[in-house]
């Protein structure tokens, strides 16, 4: 186990800068998820920590040691990839023990470590099988087993669940989190799926176009996003944004609807703004923001409505069943305590006055 520290880490390809000075301090035993859209630089950042990609500036430290010029094999890390990278001609046991054998471990030591890892991951009955005889989830467990037999200081995961179906991803999320709780080893996990980030992380690092937008605990990012990008990326379904103007009298949408401000948010700012409200914090009312129903999706205990409010697309997640037809005119009222205000020009969240 070891802390990992990135100080002003940069990555350039010629004139193109893909990581623009990343500062991240990861505590010993922490589970940190790097999340962001495709192309934001999260996998590049992980590969620089692993030593698979040289850094263009800054420092990477593992366990207090700067590892900029240290070979990957000497960094005491283990990496799990999305494509499993198993040897097809080797059994599960041989795949899991290969790295120890390559390092000159004794047969008895390798067998003991493989059995230990297999028991943790539920692979003991599968040790004599070959990768072609395994399901996708079993192959991913073997890939994790190959990593944990080495007892590294840090585990690195590069979108390990992206090749699995939705149900299996949910199961494997729980298994990886349980593995972290059992081992207590520092883990850094890359994903584009913010649901994975929310459910697994101790802290989340949100990246966008090579920049770190915000770092924090999942619910802190959900409740207090630093800017429009984080607000729109964290949370499923995504936050709604209603354009308008903020003045002393409050917020008025471009369509002329007055919307309630969050408590204590008497505006110190005046001008073009965005009113952010999550779908679960919108409800039907006798008055409020007028919107036309475009789609009704019964979800069982909830009903999702896709709406159009004078050209602004909205989604409402109602915590009950409602019977509406497409084309119906409704009025929506946000929960003021759950609303957010953003500067329309900079995208920054506007704090209470």
C-alpha cells in the first residue's frame, strides 16, 4: 500500500497538450476514480502513473518515491485492462501465477498465492480451465487475480468493465469494491461511466479536455458541483439547465417564467445565468415553468417525462406513476433547496450571496 501524488503532471504530443498540469494527492489505501468523457485524458493519466507513457512535465510519486524514470516493472504496481489480456494457451492458475513465475518465485509460493487469490475471487473451481472456457465476468476476475497475487502497492484499473453487459457490470462493481475493502490497497480506477464512479469511489477526479474540473467525494460533487460541466456529467439522469437572467428580483427564464432561488441565494450576481435542477427535483404543479410533454417512460415506481419548455429540453423523474399523453401541456416546479445557479458565460457555479 502506498500514497500516489501527481504534481503538475503534463503530457504533450508535439504541439498538442492532452494533460494540462494535473495535481492529485491520493492517500494510502484510497479508492480514487478518474472519470470523464472519451478523449479527456483519463487513460493517458493512468498510463503515466503506470510508466507505460512518459510524462512531459511534473512528477509522479508512489510511496514517497518519484518514479518519473522508473521502469513499470519496478514501480510495484499492478494494472487491470479492459481486454483482460489473458494467455489463451494457459490455464487460469498458470495465468494468475505467471508474473510470480517470471520473477523467479518458487512453485510452492506461487501455488499458495494463486490459491489465496482464487479464494478471494471465487475462482477456486476454475483453476484448471482455459480462458476460452470462461464467461466475460470470470475472465475479468482472472485478470484481477493475476494482479492481486503480486500484492502490489497500487492497483490501476483501465475501464475494466466496459466489455461486460449491463447486469454483469453491476455485479463486478460490487466485487471490485469488496476487493478493495478486503485488501485495503490503494486503487486508481478509470471509467467514462459516472455511475461506476459514484458507486465505487472514495473520491472522484472529474477530467475534461485534459483539465481537472473538480476533485471530491461522490456526494459532494453531486450536491455542490463546481461548474456546469461537473453538474451535467455527475448524476444520472443528467441535470437540466434552463437559460435566463438573474437579477435582484430573482431568476427569470428566457421564456419569461420566474423560478424560485435556492434558500439564501439572494443574487450578488446579475446577468445571463443558467438555472440547474436535477430531473428528480422537478415536479408537476398548477403553475410554474410551462412545458410540453414529448415522451412518457413508465419505470415502475417512477415516471420519466421528456419535455420541451419553449425550446429548452427537460427531463423530469417523478417519484410516482402519472398518466399523461405526448403533447400535453404541464407546469413544472423545481425544489428550491435543490436548485443551482451558474454563470452562463464562464459556467462557474454561483455561490450564495
